[in-house]
C-alpha cells in the first residue's frame, strides 16, 4: 500500500529542506517549471481526478481552469493554501503541516505555477503554533534554495510566499471569507459570482486549495495521473488522510487508499470501540456531515459512495458517537458551535441557528415538546442549501436532519420522560 | 501590481521568536509605541493599502498590551487612517482579539464535538472549581482567563486545551493542578 503523503513523516519530527530533498523533494518543481507549461500541469492534475480534500470535493484541475491564463489576465494572481483547519473533529492537515512542511510548499509552488500566480499565502489558524514556526522556517529555507523568490530555478518566474496566521473564527475556512480575512476585513463570505478564480484577493484572480490537496501535487507530477488513479480502491483517485476520534481504542489519522471502507478504518486502524461501548453513529467527514450508522460500515469512504449513502466524505475525519452519548446532547453541541460561528451576514443563519440551538437545549433539559421536532425539521429545510451565501448553515443542518432520521426515538424519549434518558 | 517585500530569513525568524516570547508590557491606553508603529509599518509594507493591515496591527497591539482597549482601537484607527468603528467591527469579529482585559495567561478549553464526547465537561468543572471562574472570566489575582475555544485540531487526543501557546492533549482532571502551577509563579 502506497502512502505518498505520509510515508516520510515521523511522529514528532519535521523534515528539513535537506531531508525532504533526499526523499526526492522538489524534483516535481524542477520537472514542471523546466519541462512543462502551466497548461500541462493543469492537464495532468485534471487527468489525475484529484478532488479537493478540504471538504467540498470539487475537481482541483477544474477549479484551476477558470483562472484567466492569457496575456490580458490581471496580476498579481494569488495562490492561497487553506490551512485554517477548524472543522470540529478534523485534525488531518496538522499532520502534514507539522510533519513535512516542504511537501506543502512544493505543492503550493506547483499550483502557483499552474495558474501563473505571483504571490502565495499560507492561511494558518492561530492554534497551530508548532506548524507556524515550522512553516516559517521552511518558507525561508525554500527562498534560500531558490525555490521561491525571483527567477525560480533560473526560469524567470517569480513567486513570493507568506505565512499568515489567523485570529480565530471557523468561517475563515470558507474560501471567500478567508479572502476577506486576508484583506483585513471581517470574515464574511462573498456573494458568488464573481468567483475567486476571476476576482479573488484584492479583486485579482485567486485560487484557494486545501493543505492535503496541495500535498498531492508533487506526487502527481512525479508519478503521473494514471499512477495517482491507481492508488485508490474506488472511482475517486488517490489516497486520503482518514481520521477517527471518539471512544475508539486507537484514535488517530492514517493515509489509506481512497475508498477504504468505514469498517476497516474504524475497526482495524482505530482498533474498534473501547470495551463496553457500542457504535451508534458516525459523522464521516467532520461536524457538518450527515450521520451514518452501523448499517453503513461497509460503504467505501470515497466522495461518490458516501454521497450515495446520504452523507458527504467532507474532510474524511470521522467522529464516532457511542451508545452512552446522548444524540440530542451531541447535536446540541454541534449546533451551539455553528450558531456561535455564524458570521451573521445572512438572516437565516444568524437567526435560525441560535433558535435551533435553543430548541435542542430545551429538549435535552426535558422541557421539549413534539412541536419542537416539527420546528427542527422546518429549520433543516429553511437553512438548507440555496438560502444562504455560504455552506455554514446548510452544513449545520446535515447532522441535525440525519439525527432526526436515525435517532428520532431518542428525541421522543426526551419529550416523554421530560429529561435526558442518558443522564437522568 | 503592488510591491511585496521579502524580509530576509534571519529577520523573519527573529520576528516570529519575538512574537512568541514578548511579554513587555505597554499600558492599554498608551499611544502607539515606536516599536508597535515600526511593526505595523512592516505589515503595511506587505499589503496594497494601509487598511488591509488592520488585523495584523491589532495583533501587534495585543501582543504588547494583552488586550485591545477603546483607546488602542482609536490609536490603530488613526494610524491606519480608518474610522474607529471600522477597526472595532474587525476587532470584535475575531474571537482571539480580546476587547476586554485578560489575565496574564489565557486558557482556551476546547468545547467542540470530539472533546464533548471525550468529556471536556469534567475538565471544565475541575477548572471552574480550581480557579473559581467560569468561561469568559478572569481569576481575582489576574493570572488566568478561561475561555471556550472551537476544535483545536487534535481530536485523537481529546480533551484538549491551550494555555497561551502551549497545547495540552489527553487532559485529565488530576493533572490540572500541576499544569496550572507552571503558570502561577
């Protein structure tokens, strides 16, 4: 089994420039900038079938293809790495940022080359202090080695790279909100169109890609699209960093072929449930994905299969809910998070999420009624896709609507008993 | 095309190190110091127009003053040629810009889903008991401010918290006393 993104990562250590080069690092940049055109790089990435690993799962090559490439394109163009990993239950990018920062820098250089970018940013969340230090050091090493700056590897192409650390707020991970944050504004999402590819940071063409997505690029350039497709065990290409948290024996993160089953990840890699606990539900890819249950354990964890089962692969980091954890309390925790992190820009999200949170708190405390369930169901419609600027509220509704579907009995019990049956 | 200046490696490393260790204190209502101005100027040099550096400016001010007072908002606004309301709208948006005084050390306890499942509630209870504060409050001796924080991105080691720049994973109630002691001196 190949693990291109993580095979050189040793827990607790970080690869220096020299160590990274010894593993074949920066060969892809040399190959691309000297022997391939930006269009060639775009084509190979498109052919590889790489999909964005940040949660949305959009084709990376396709995303890039909307950037104006002719001579009339406005400059500077920007390439931004979204390292604002803040989806609850998600801890995969941290491994890549801390373990092999140069792999990310190389991926960013390749993406920047593919869209002829002039300036790049790593948008890193504040809490990743170790990653901040390591990324800063690595960016400096890359400048000193001539992979960044003016006239990269003698080709005449210039690329600047900056590290930007945020000051909190989940919404900064939404790509247009991230752009506003980088411009020094409140991180409210922007209305689309125009899309960032045409009018992004400071109104210039911009691409925002996730850390893991960018880390795939050196390997695709080195080994080709066909190789990348062959890494998976499904129709989707490549490997995926899968994570498991909750009451499992060995919580952690592993790079596995895309399409590995949920059962294999939870039972083999995470060691199954802690003794005495049973699996009740799983959020397959972070807080804003629909619940799946035990009956779904054999589905393949890829974009297509998880969607077919009624959820989303999201970030691929699973949160396991055990049978001793109250589903109403669990969903209340999620909605508290989403209500708090709503940027307040559009009404359904700003007003609806706190309402949902209050209803759930009432249910959890035993003061709920049957009408509350109808109200919650109504919200899953009103806050669903198409009513808001960004995906925060629709994402928040995913675990709620599926909890109402799979754990309805638990909601009813709270109403009938006037208390939480898990703590009461 | 705006000019982006690259500072040399050494300088940047020094700057980052400084960010981490600086505890030199400037009064919350003092005018911007030369040092603060110098650092804000540097950030302004990296962006196409002054206003775009406002978040960085607020970070710099907070680094020296621990929090951002009304006077600091006013000072930053004047320096960057913005209205105070505009600066404040940014300052109040981001949860890690503190618009109220905080203690010498800030405890960020993760209250998101994986830590919820793994029992952050017990850690919160223990912290409340030991420090005699709730979320959003500062201890009487001004040493600790306790704040909830969203997912810290180490869910395989839940429950987790940060104190200043230090991350604590797999936190157990009986370790808290010892952890807090390190910061109490």
